[in-house]
């Protein structure tokens, strides 16, 4: 019997899925999770009238009040991603500090119909030095823009990747996660350094 080196255990990584209200964070986590995702979706009630900005998502009936949680294994990289979706409503943003503790990186979901709604998420990660990419969630009725147009509108430098995705589509959302992993690996110090 020949001896073979055991495969190293998978690396476990915490990733945030962030962005404005109604941009598709819960959908994204649910589409890719290999386990039943934990969701804290609750009905939007009249109590949010005058507090929560529903512009552009008037038909939305639920909202995340704490977090979404899912897990996916990226076999080719030997990485287990623990996904934490942040709440999008401003009154729940205090949770972002807790959720971001220990996160290696983030995906900021953007909706081109309401691009300004992702500015705060971009600022949050930039101010903390957390590496992130912007994933433009291509809603059916949204205008289509090339990544460089989105980059210009958000005032982002070339070091921040911009990808297009459909948060409802598992393979599309996984592609965005893989792009983030490659971005994080490219920025990691080399083992030979």
C-alpha cells in the first residue's frame, strides 16, 4: 500500500453579502447555499412607514431584520464559505459591525435602478479595509451597463472588481463568489515572501 499525503482540510472563510434594501441579498444566499439557509425575513408592517425608504421596491413584502446565513463549499479551491447576508434597511445597519467581525471579504450587491443604495456598503468596507467586489444584480427591468460604467458611477478604482450576476441563478451567484475568492487570493501575501 502506497503512502499518500492526506489532503489538507478545507479552509473556512466568512464572507458578507451586503448592499441596499431589496437588492437581492437573501435571494443570493438562498440560491447558493448547500444547506437550508437561515433567514430572518419578516413582513414589512405599517410600523416602518416613514422610517424605511421603499423607493424602487414598493412591491417588496418582507425584509431581513438581522441576517441571512448559508454555506457553500468551493471544491476546486478547498474553501468552505460561510455567507452572512446583511440587513439592508438603515435602521438595522448597527448589525453590520457585528456581522463583519472576522469576515475576510464581501460582495456588495448593486441594483442599477437604485445604484446610490450601495454607496454606504462600499464606504463601510473601504473604511475598514475589507476587500470586496461589486456584483451588479441584473434585474429583469433594469438598464444594462458594462462594469466600467458602474465603476465610474460608484467612483471605484481598478482594484475593485465589478461583476454581473443574477442573484436568483445558482451558477451566476457562484461565479460572483469565485471572483471574490480569486480577488482575495490575488491580494494575499505570497507564501514565498
